[in-house]
C-alpha cells in the first residue's frame, strides 16, 4: 500500500478522558495512527458525598496502555481544572509539556512542589508558534479568558484540522495583552476545518460577555462609595487581570494592598516575575504591616470566593485567621460567581460575615471568563467547521451549544455530544463514535492517590450516617471456649451513657451467639465474625432503626 492510500484510510480519533458532563477534570487525547497528543490535564473538586477526599483526577489507563505513542501534553491555560492533575499524571508517565508563558510558570511551581521539575521536559510556546508532535502540528492562538496567556489550539493532522478553543471569551479591551486573534480563527476557517471543539460554559446565556475592564469601573465606584471602610475583596487566585484592576483602583485611592492566601501569593509572584502584572512601587505591603495604616487606607485581596473552608476568607469569617479579623467598618466584596455546586458554601460565608457586622457586596463585581451565545456564534462563523463537538460544561451546557450550532446551519448529524471515554473517529468522509476506552475518577486523599475507592467511600458514608459498633472478645481456639469479653464500644451510633440497657443487651446477645457457635464446633474466625455481624445488625435495626458499621475483633487467648 502506498503512503497516499494509507493516509486516506486513517481517521483522526478524539477521545475525551474527562471534563464532559461536569465542570473540571478536562483532559482529551487526540490520536492519529501511531501518534497521541494530550490536551489539558485538570482536576475536579470532590462532590459532597466524597468524604475526606481532597481532589479528583482522571483515570489515564488509556494513555498508560499506549505510552509509546504519547508524544506530549499541550496545555491551553493555567486553571486548576486544566492543569491540576499534571503532577499526578507525570508521576505515572514522563511526557513533555507545552504551554504559554504564564501557564508554564504556574505548572513549574506545581512540579517543584512534587519534585518533578528537573526530569520533566517542557517548552514555552509563543502565540502564533507551532510545535510538531508525531503526526500532529499544533498551533497556539491567542484568546482572552479570566487568566492571562490563555490559548486556543489549531490541531493539524493528515485527516484534517481540529480547532479547540480552550476556555475563552472575546474581549476587545483586555486588561493585559492583546485581544483574541479573531483574524487567525478566520484564516484557519478558510483552510477548511474538520471539527470545532468549543467552550460551552456560558452557552445558555444570551448576548456577549462583557469586557474584564467593566469590573475596573465597578471597583472605582465602590472604592469611591466606601472611602471610610477597610475593603476586603475575594476573587479567584488565578485571575491576574482582576487583581491588577483592584491594585490600579487601590493606587488611585491611595490605599496599600495586602495579598492573602497561599495560591494567590504564589500566582501574583509568578505573574510579577513574568511581567504579566504591573504593581506600582510601595503599593503591596506585608500582612504584618497592616497595623501601621488606618483601615480605610488598606485593601486585602484574598482567596476563598467559593466558600472553601480552608481558604483565607473562610478563616477570617470564622475567627480562625491569625492576623485578620472581620467586623464592623469592613466592606467585603465577592468578585466572582459561585461555581455550580458551591452556592451553599458561599451563602454560609456571606451570612457569617454579615453577622460580624461587615457589609457584603456580591452584585456586579464580576464578569465571566467564558463566551456567551453571540461570542460562540462568532467563533463558529469564523471557523466554519464541518463537525461540532461541544466541550467544557455540564450536559445542559453542551446541549445549549448544540442548539446554537443547529441555528447556524450545522446539520444535526454533524454535532456530537460526547461522553467521557467515547472514541469519535472522523475524517472528511464522515464521523462516528466507534468505541469506548476506560475512564473514571481517581480520588486523592492526602498523600494517597487512588487508594481510596468506592468501597472506602461507602464505608465513610456509612460511618458518617450510622456510626460504628465494635465488639471485642477473646477465644481459646484449642479448647473451643470464650476466654474474655465480649466488650462492646460504640462511636457515632448512640450516646452510651443513656443507652446502657441497649449495650448490655448487645453484650448478652453476642455472648449467647458466640457460646452457641463454639458449642457446635465452629472455630473459624471468619464464620464467627459473620454470625456476630448478622445477629447484631438485625437486632440493632429492630431496636433503633439504624444500621451502624459492625466490627467484630477476635483475640487469640490461647495460653
């Protein structure tokens, strides 16, 4: 078979390994013949029922199984849901990284923390530059987002071009850097684009997304209205442009600025080194210097706008913060919208702050970093893709983008709403889902990666809901007799002092059951434990209508 014929028979595969039907954990593999590239590698934050879990990362079994074909990882921007899982994945497989300047700066700080910096190959890519990885060529295109240096990708393969927008908005007046390179989207559209993978986060919202600069004007007005108050502003650590605008306004009003929260301090530090943020001399002060200035001459920029329990703002609200307490005379501004699922946590913090006598402002001090419907239409019109593959968003957002694509005249059969793990094969002659690869969520708890599975989570849920009853007894195996106990301890099940009778009855019941089993010649510990568990479970359910976890412990008391 000649090379030409071979090219015509091969299709491009798009394989999302996470990030669809949810906000977070974005990671997609692209495969053409013997080449695989990975776009983004994010984490997700745990659901409410994931007790004790710190974060969730994607299952990369597919990449590990095909490690010889993986040419590199290309990153669109520096948000946690796109870069947070990189260190965990690099522990499993060493592949080169490609990203723009600030994105790489943030990734390098993470790699440093995980001792991976020295053995990870990485390249900082400029906008307009292309990199060759196996059968792919990837071009970075400038976009705007709520973090500096966000990129869209044009992925060139022998089967055609795929444009992946990354997270983006169209901002003609960005705070830092240039507007989105719409001209380049148009030029690539003229070449003929096989598929567009476009951000769906705001696909339900009509109109255009407002420019980041509009928030700057809102800050000016708020600072003007609150000249006698100390101002505390909570926003996303990664929104360097937002921090820049707060600093600009603070400088205008002669206020000193404190940056509080580890992730915020980290990112501002990186952004300063890379000159993505301009801070006037003598504006930033250390937290310990706050006492040297009157309250109405200071601004505190902090993390915790999502109500995270360990973030700086939550600690201030609950009097846990060592250096800052909030009270009357403070104005707290939430410069962010709650991410879906965080509404309750944010409401709780707002209530706590209000109870302390602070004024809380959470309207009109945020603009989204994602494209609304008219911006999405603009990108589709410039790129003119044959196929549409909505990405980044919950299922309802993907459907909203499908409807936009239909309105723009893309045939229904050419729009693919994928599920994580599905393999979409496409070329100029057609596209279809041809299979599935393993996907899933790996849970990270402290230093343990993946050692907490569904069973452990079910146990935690069980303990959280019904508590535990521990039954300890000793057996002399040789003589088939009970030598000590049973003693019964419970935690999180019933208040022991008021349930003496219940505990006594449980003790008697276990004594009877174990003695009877030993009399029958049952000495297998597994069987004895099972008898105790089943008997107790039924008895406690009858008495309390609860099913605590029952843990029988047998000790070998053979002298």
